C-alpha cells in the first residue's frame, strides 16, 4: 500500500514537472519542425508516452532528457510516416505557400530559424538541446544516446556550419542585429 | 567537464570554446582558459563570436507561435464573434437587415462586414484517435451551446480526411451516438468526409468505410479546408 502511495506521488510529481516544462519542449519541437501545429502534436505525443511509461524512467532527475529522447523518436516516426505514405493532401497542407510566412522569412529571426533547419539532423539536435533546452552535454548525451565526446564534436561542427550558413545571408537581409557574423577568409 | 589538453603552446580548440560558453568546464579549466585570453588576442574574439552565435540561436526561438489548442481556438472565436455582432448591430441600426453569408451582399456594407456577421467555423479532423474526437465533439457542443444561448449565429462544419474518416463511420458507437445527438440538436452543425481518403483506404488497405447517415461525402477534404479558409471560415484543428 505504501509503495502504491509513493508511486502515485512520484507520478504526480513527474507529471507536474512535464507540465511546467511544456513550453520548453514546444520550443524545441518547433525548432526541429518549424510548424507550430506539428510541434504541438509532438509535445503532446511525447508527453502522453512519457506519462504512460514513468516506470521505465530510472533516474527522475533525467526526466527532461528522457522526454526529449521520446519526443525525438516521435519526430523521427513522423518523418518516416510522411515518407512512407507520401500523402498528396498532407504535402499540399505542409508545403503550401503562405504569403505571411514568405514575408516574415525576410527578418533575421526567420532567417536564423531557416539556417538551423538546414543543418543536418545530428547537428541540429545537439545545437537545439544545448542552446534552447540549456542541457548539459551529459543530458544531451542521454537524450540522443551518444557519447559526450560525440556531443562535443557534433556541436562544434554544427556551430561551424551554422556560422557559414548565417554568413551567406543575402545583403538585403543583413541587419544591425547581426553585425559580427561575417565570413572571414 | 575536465579538459587538460590545452596549454600555452597549443591553440585553444573550438570544442573547448564551446564548452566554455555552454558552462561545461570545471572552475579550474574555466580560469585556465580565461588566463589564455590575456596571451591570445584572437581568443577573446573567437569566444565572443561563438557566444553571439549561441545567443542568436536562442533569440530566434525566444518568441515562437503558440500552439493552437482547440480550447484556445474556441475561446478565440468569441472576440471575433463580439466584433461580428457589433458590426451586425451597427448594420441593423443603419436599417440594414437580412445579412446572411450565403446570400448576395445587397446591404451596401463592405463584403467583409457582412461575412463577419455570421461566424463560420471549420473543424478539421485528421487523426483517428476516438478519445481526442470525443473531446473535440464536447468542445463543439459547448461552442454551439454558448452561441445558441447568446442568440448568435454560427455555422460549424467538421471535415475529416486521412485516418479521421474512420471516426465518421459506424466503427465507433460512442462517436456515432454523439454525432447523432449533436446533429439532431443543432441544424447549424454538419459533418463531411473526404472521398479521396475513402477510395484510397479501399485500394491500399482493403477498408470499406460505411459513413454515418449524418455525414456527407465531399471530393477532397483538403480542398474543402482550403476553400473554407479562403472564404473566411475560422479554422480549428480537432
């Protein structure tokens, strides 16, 4: 009985922590997908799966890294499903040309987001986990199931790549917000 | 994170600079690196540049579009409705009546004003999750009740495509009952299923979808969604 009570209290505590961090997970999912609805779905899926499998979480302090791992799997599943089905309806929804989006792509923020999404999945995952989730390298290692050394090398190459992409910004889009990021030969 | 690879004879690696700006170095390594800055003019610039890159990434996602939950969307309908009703009332005061979205605009008001006089909501179902669908139907009922209570006009159309068309078939009695109940109660609520999806399911999965009598068949769910949005309908993802 005491065990059941403790278990229920633990689940409640973990659920609360998940809820409290929902916006951070959403931000991460958005940085991967660039789509608010998809990001919301990913967070929802990951949260539901996490809630259903708290028993398999061995260390409660790793809750966020563990949930990010689940969410990444959800995202990979989504990408795979999309490739498998190649639903024309879905494609037309996702790929529709949106004047509002096209206009906003002109500003710095959108440009940086686009550059991040142009990175390879490996690089993007590490950068977003470190910069947006503010994970330690150890937590990133746990989330992505890779050694810390690999986290460091991917982060290094990813940032170098991001720097190059940002430096290729067309002159018309250059703003005072980004005066220092220029390619130096 | 302990790092003892760098010394005064070896250039500081990018990995180390990353670890520095990400606060992953031990105090000892951190102080060691800081002492290098005095001896290396370019090091401060490299650190600064890397930190700027990190901040740029964080800044890019500091303000992102909010997720659109159905509850939030449903709530967001009410301010629109208030505006629409205000415009409609103004029209009445000016002696203009008989504004309906499907009728020709002969009121003299701008088209946008007459369109807003009646709130039109499209609920798009794409997932076959029955629990989520029941929740959506519950939200819809609340929305319809609220409008009816306030004597406000609203038209709601539920469009299903993809796996969601199964929800509008006879496979789920709980959902079928709810749809029958709501359809009987509100004549301003309609359900539509995508024929393309149904044909595709028959070919690829051998599934025969037996739609509920309250559901009409439309050629393409996506085309309907796009067309409705173009016509100014409020989009809600169910």
